[in-house]
C-alpha cells in the first residue's frame, strides 16, 4: 500500500479508497513540517487539489492521536467559501476524505432552509462549511457557536473580496477565538488579500506552489476573429467542431444569458443557464444536468459560475470578452484542471482585436489567433468522428452478426452505411455559414 507521508492514517485510508497514488504539490506543501499548526497563506489555482489539501492540514488538529472523532457539541473547524456551489462541493469532498473518522458536517449557505441548518448545527457538527452572509446570520442568531473553534479556512479568499464580502469576513473572524489556526487559500495575492492576512493571521507561512508563468499550462487558448454581429453563429460552429463533453459559455449579463440559452435551445443544443435570478434548487438542478449528461452546454455570468466544479468541462467559450485579466484567468480556469486538458476560446469581433491582444498580454497568456471553424470544416470533423467511432471496431456478438446478415441481404452494404451516416448526423445541429470578418488573423488564414 502506498504511504502518504504526513497524512493521518484514517485519511490515508480514504485516499487509497479514492484511488490516489500521490499527492498534488499543494497537498504536499501544507503537510511540510514547518507548516504544521501554523497559519498559512496559500496561492493555489482551482483544480489543484486544494480542498483535499486543507482537509489534510486540519486533520492532526482535529483528531490528535485518535482515529475517530469524539462527539462534537460545537464546531471544531469552519470553512468559508464565496458561493453556495463551492460550499456544497467542499462539503462533499471533505465527507469522503473524513469518512473513516466519523466526522459530522453541516453546511450553511444562502438559498437553503435556515431551520434545517440550525437543526444540523444543534445535533453537533465537527466541521461547518458555509458562505459569508449565511454564516454571519447564524453567528448573530447564536445558532453557530464558535467558542471551541480550532481552525478556520478561507477558500478562494480573493473571490470573496471581489464579491464584496470583506465586512462579513471580518465579522466572522472577529467572532472567533484568538487562539486558532487560520488558513487562507487564494488564486492571487493582491494587496487586499495581503492586508487581510496581516490583520487576521499570526506569523503566517507563505506557500506558492505555482508561479504566474506556469498557470493554465493545461489550457489551450484560442482567439477567434469574427465579423460584427456574427458572434453567436461562430459559437454554434465552435460547439459543433469540438463536441465537448461539457462546455461553459460566459456572458456579461443575465439578459445575454437568457437570450443565448433560448437561441441555443432552439438550435438543438442541450443547454442549461446559470444566472443570479435562479433559485438554489434551480441552480442545483442545472449543475446536476451537466454532471449526469442530460445537458452539455452551460451558459452563465461570471458571478453565477464562481465556485462551480464540472469534472468533464473541456471547453470554455467567452461569448463576450472578459473585462480584466483576473476574469479571463478565472473563467478559463474552469477547464484544464487536475492534469486534464482544456480549451479556452475567445470570440473576438473585429473592433475588439487590439483590446483582446492587450488583455492576453496582461494575463501572460499566449493565444493562437484564428478564424472560427467554417461550415465545411465542422462537417468534415463530423465525418472523421464517424470514421473513428469505437463501435465500428468492437467485436460483434453472434446475435448482432446474424441481424447484420439479414440487413445485408435486404439492403446491401452501401445502403446500410448511408443509413448509418444519416442516423449519426440526424441529432446534430446544422453548422452556420459565417461572414467574412475582414483582414485575416496575424497567423494567416488559420482556422481553429
């Protein structure tokens, strides 16, 4: 059995059951001897394994020398996240990681029934995961007792500050015992993050497992020049060309999300929307549809997509150009996670070319400039997918062969093959004829 140095036995067992053969760099870093029991400010990208990292880091303090958790009348650790989806995702991750310890968890997030949350807290939870506003409410109503709290984790701290949660965070941190361990995880360490760390951490260890230049190495960036008013048609062809398991399209406004959702539903794509006007149950249903394959395209605003985790997300499309480098990196960082490859496509109208070039340069991203895939290129890609269909190479059983002989006798090989092509093409949205965007990209008439 593989040994995970520094991991408590109960959690090591959970890692084995989950199929782990090694720890990611951030997971190794938080277990280093100099970090143990210290406050830490950790730079870690989404998809780097940071949830498991802070779960591993908390375990020695929560378990001590025991293998099982003693019954908790009040919480021992608190994890604060910027969004409901991330909070629920963190709870799921920590639940399997701590499965062998008998730990109990409670979530406190906006959009859920507060009475159910109070009952869960009163029953006793070792670890509470929640969003800033709802946690503050529970503290003010005295349903969240933090007198015995040993540790707090601020997950995606930069996102929480961007979303305007500074006052809520400071209220929560001020309500905690002074003697505690504070772990802050942030994709970037801005001056506001540094100031928060200085105010609420003591002799914090700084951990940076990934340099700015190495960010997003598993993401292929493509900038596609399109004619004015032809962006949506270009997106149709991009979706059809890649045929990704999951694709995420970013829009700037709720109105645009609603418009594009209707448009792409009408075109035959299996689409869900994420925007701030949805209830929590509607958001949960939409994300579950993406995870179980009932939907393959999610159209969202930046705020609505924060914190979501789609394991099979292969393609990110920026229907509208991000406003800054942080937005570009955060949007794109939804894909290319945990060693998997991903593609980030910017749809660039001709009048936004120079702005996009400056944006990419400020983010330290090298993008391939190209034209969107044409109608002919999409159809050619379809044909290649049919030729590469693994079902054509699988060994047939006797029943299948017997029926195949009947088909050959009745229709002949060419007629059967033509019918197969029609069937395989019938559920595809037709690609669009695109307008000429004018001067070709700098790399010539390259297409995506």
